[in-house]
């Protein structure tokens, strides 16, 4: 039977905590101030969040209104009756003219009544010197006003136009000749009084206010004259100081400022609220904060400190030891002289480490030996499949008497077999593996040069020295030739590319074979997920298995349909797993 280490009451954690409660004598009154300012900041943040949300909704509604106006304005520009009137006014009979004007005035009135923000809609026809207004019917054209509108159209590239202390939407219809004056101009004038009223609706408090201004012009709109000095003080700040939520000092008072901007409209809407309004609900709490601090804050702070010292700190040391154990450090025992409950836990933990190290030494080494044996067995299954074709090519070259190409071919063939027959290393640099694959591709080019085009990218320097299992790229290229490209009479394509993204290396082998069905692709994908351990592993499954054994479960092969139309095999190597 194990003897519990805490043999006396004075050695227990409970006794220490009890003594801690007795010796608590130092109150921390500042905590009351902290709670007050914490509540104030929370209230300010809640108000700001709600206000900014409301401002964004306001701008979104305004933008939707403008979009609706623009849509109707465009519809007017394309109106056949308006275009006919602008071109043939002088040639129309009085009956036709009256009918056209009645139709347009009816449309203008309906358009104006569709939005509360529209004050008037004017169609200025310069050729005939007339203005058709939704409010004033038909008027003589004000040439000075008309020329100002033309100037705004020529030089203003924003959606909204500002002049005559108002806000407008302007659009024009031009004839076929370049440089010709517009056939007519459609001007939508906003009702600033209604816009000002909409700003008042965002004032949740009696002493709050709001204003709207253009980011690119001098246009300003306030909910009331009381907002004018606040607006001027706000605009005097730098753009960097005009944050979404900020504080503004104005004539000895501080204001909470919240704003939202619309890139579509180039408008910013701002609300302000005196700081005293935010603090007012907290004044009562401020008066009672001292009493609350005397009653409870002392115990909370002191108990927290000694709980950290007697409970949390030992537990933290215990957790750190577990983390080191999870990382494989089985020799870092906990040195201690404690006689309480934690002393018992530390002792049992040290004993557990000794037993765990013994078991891991037995099991882990045996597992590593089995994995290395499996890796050797898998590598030994790889054999060259194109020996017959190589001798056929050599025979063909000999018949033609092409000595230079025979020499070139035999050198490449020697390089190929030299690589696949050496067994000294399980892993080779990526540069050697790529060189071998390129030699294989060049051999195949001698055979298929007229009907297969090969794109073999250069290997990036940053991955050239990575150690990889032998024969992981060439068999995939061989698979592309055997199952896809050999069957093509012309326009065969093979592409090999290399990329690296942080700790992930990707090698892609693609072809444009035409015989890969969706069902066959799905079968290939399933074969990588569900490997039958009892069957012989060859080809794609072989390479996938070796990559997993070498680099971990996150690495391996990924099968997809290539942009070229055939199969794309991606070799994924996760380097951080190799380092671990």
C-alpha cells in the first residue's frame, strides 16, 4: 500500500490556504477604479459598435437609393420618347409635342415620388432651350446653369456631383459625332432637408448629433446648426486621427466620435456624443465602488496570489514536465523537496518516466526496424519496364547507321541503368533523382520525338539538396508514356514542374491522355486511400507508400485531372515532418 506523502495537517495545501485567508490585511482600493473604468470602456465600446453598425446601415441604404436613381436615370436616357423629343422637337406638331411632354412629366413625377431623397428631376434639352422638370413642368433653359452642368460632366468622374450647395446625380446622352454637345442632360437634385432629417434619426441621445461630408469635395451636411462647430473641429484633425472610433476635444469638452465611410459614394457619416453622457449611468456605481472594494477585492487579489503560488505554480511545473515528456524528453524528472500532495504527484511522475522510457526503448526500436525492412522491400520491387523498347531503338539506329545518335543513346542508357542498379543509399538528393528522370525522358524523346512534346522544368536550387527516396519521379513519367502518350498518334504532351510553398514541395507530372475516365480516376484515388497490405505494391501505390514511410502521413501522391486533359500526379513532400 502506498503511503500518502502529506502526513500532517500543517503540510497540506488546505492549511496553507486557511492561513492565507487569516493574514489578508492589505486592501487594494484601485480595483474599484479599475471596475469603474472597465464598465465605462465597455459602455463606450458597446455604444460605438451599435453606432458604427447603424452608420454602415445608413450608408448602405443611401447607396441603394443612389443605385436605384442611377438605374432609373439610365432608363430615362434610353427612353425612345425622350430621344425623339430631343431630336425632333421643332418638327413635332402641337398634339405630338403635348403627348410627349405629358408622358415624360408623368414618368418624372413617378420617379421623384419613388424616393424621399429626390427634391427635383430636370431634363435639360440644350438644342431646344427647354428644361422639363418634375416639379415645375416645362421651363426655359438656364444657359448658365446648363453650361455648369456640362462642365461637371466633362471633368467630374465621381458618381455624385456637388454644386449650388446641393448634391446631384448627372447623366447625359450624346449624339453620334465626337465633340458634339449632348442631346440632353438628366439632373437629379437631392433633397438636403430630407437627408438632414435622416441624420437626426441616428441621434440616440438628446445631446448627440450627426453630420455627413464628402471625402473629395467641400460638401457638408449637418443634422442641425448645433453640429457645425463640432464638424469644424473634427475636420481640422488630421486624417490619421479620424479613426472609426475616436475622442474629440472641443472647447474643454470631450466627445465620442464614431464614423463610417462608403467608397462607392465617397461619403463619410459621423456621429458625436459627449463623454459625460456615457459616464452618467456609472456615477452611482462610482460612489459605491469603494465599499465594494473593502468588502471583496482584498480577498480576491490575495487569494489569487497565494492560489497561484501554492496551486497554480506547482501545477504549471507539472504541466511543463508533461509537455517535455510528450516531446520525447524522458530524462527530465521533477526535482523537488515538497511533502504535500504535489510532492506525491511529482514522485509518481518520475517513476512513470522510468517505466515509460523502458517500454519505448523496446517498442520504438522494433517498429523502426520493421519500417526500414518494409522500405527496403518496397524499393526492391522497382524494375525497369522499357528495356525491350530501348533495344528496339538501338536496333533501329544501328540499321540507319546513325553512329552519333547511337553513342548518345548508349551514354543515356548507361546513366539510366547505373542509377537504378546501385543500392548503396535509401535516399538520394533531389538533383540526382531529377537528373535520372530527365535522362529517361530524353531516351523516350528519341522514340516519340515526332508526336510527343515534353516540357521538363528546371529544378529550383532551394530543393535540389533535399534527400528523397530513389525512383519516385521516373516511374510516374514512365506511367504517363505507357498508359496515355504511347496511344496518341500526334500532339502528345508531357509536363513536369517543380514548386515550393514554405515547407511544402510539389512535383507535378501531367499528360494529355484521352483514355482516363472519371470512374478510373476515382478508382486510382481510392487505391491510395485503401491499400491492401497483403497484395504486392507496385507503380503509383508503391511510390505513395514509400513517400509516407519517409516523410510522414501528410506527404504522398495526389491524383487529379490535368489541365492538359489527362492525369496529373502531384508528389507532395512536407519538409517539416522530415526534420522532426
